[in-house]
């Protein structure tokens, strides 16, 4: 989700896997479980309706954060080039597996 305040934005990620049981529209979205993308879009729409503020842009993360973390650890270099050791540690973990889904 991204909350816009004046000219500022505050990004916040909500993980679909750990979504609260009382999340707006969650019970209705159960019928869309076989289509995860539609389910997320539906939940984002209900979330936006619940917040009811034009500055609010909902975002629900469909896939686990770890998938992004291990897919290409070098992409974090642009955030903080001084984190070489941490990025190398992620790369070492990634290189131990043939498939990302095995991590």
C-alpha cells in the first residue's frame, strides 16, 4: 500500500499469506482462491473502499517477500552499496539451491 500525504508517499507492503482474518473483503475473496491475481486485486479494491481516501493506493504482496530477497540479491546494491557482506551472504544462500522455491 502507498499512503500519499501532500507530496509525500509512504509505501507499506501487506503480505497476502499473513493477512488479518478481519481484512476487508477477505471472506468474499475466498471464492477467488483459485485465481490469486484476481483475489489480490479484489482485496485491494475492498481495502481502498474501506480506507476511502483518494490518496490511498492499496498494495498486497501476492508472493512471499523471500522470493524477491533471494531472486537477485545484487539488486540491493543500489539501496546501500556498503552492504557488500550482507549481499554476498544472500548470494551464498541462493547458490546452494538449484531452484529458488527450495530455499
